[in-house]
């Protein structure tokens, strides 16, 4: 990559911003390879994705910000911090998911369970993340309680998209707006919890 940045005009003029499209595309191609491709496809696509990581790190290195060693070292440090039961002899917690999220929130100084969900996700992908956070924090949701299979979920989503289209509604936009409404309810509930703790009032 160092040689390419020096000698290839196209590589030399790229910025982190100009590479975002390629990063997203390569991520999607990795997903395709994992879901329907061969091992050779996965090797190729994971390599392409890794190239994007190296490319971004090289640009940052040329700007004096960080390099690929910082990126790799950061991963190692993060995994050690979040796995004290593996690397520091701590007991294995019963609630691994909750413990992981708590450590991550503490590290990043987050005050809401919704922080850290990428805004660039599709509306449906973001909805999946928000609903998962809501359920972990026991915020009430007006959702069907009966268990249903993955195939039925997919069929129901497609049926809703078709109904939305037939009525001139953009399903992606509608989902995004619904997620924002849910986020508003979650943040209100979190504020109420904080206020209750501050005043010493028991939760209802």
C-alpha cells in the first residue's frame, strides 16, 4: 500500500471519505460470500475488505494520525479489557452480553444504551439494533409476543413492504421514522431512571 500510494495516481488521490463507498460495497460482498459463496469467495472478499482497512490506515499514517499497528494493537487491547475472565483470571459472568455492553459503555463514556449504533445502517438494520438494545434494558415494546420463525418474519416484512408500496409509502423511510420514535421513548425512559436515582424515588 505504501508503494501504491506513492506510484499509482488513483490510489494517491484517494481520501478516507472517497473510500467509504468501496468499504460499504466490500462489506456487502463479504456478507454475500459468507451466505452463498465458496471458501475461495470468502478468502477473496475478506481480503478485499482487509485491503480497505489497510488503505484507511495508510492514509491516516501519511497524515500523522495513526497507522495499521495502532489499529491492530487497539483490537488486542480491547479484547483483553472486555474478557477479564479469560486474560485476568476473573470469574465468568452469567450475563455475558450485559457485562460486555456495560464495559463498552464505560470505556466510551456513553450515557444512553442507544449510543454507538451507526447512523449509516439501513433502516431495517438499525431497527434490529435498537430493538435488541431496548429488550436488553427492558424498555416496554408494543410488539407481538408469540414466537415466529425466520421465514415467517421475512415473509411478513415483504408483505408490509408491498402494502407500503401499494399505498405510496417508502417502507425504508417509514421504518427509519418508527425507529426514531422508539429511540425517543427509550431516551425518555432512561432520563426518568436517572431522575429517579437522583431523587431517591423508587422506580414504578
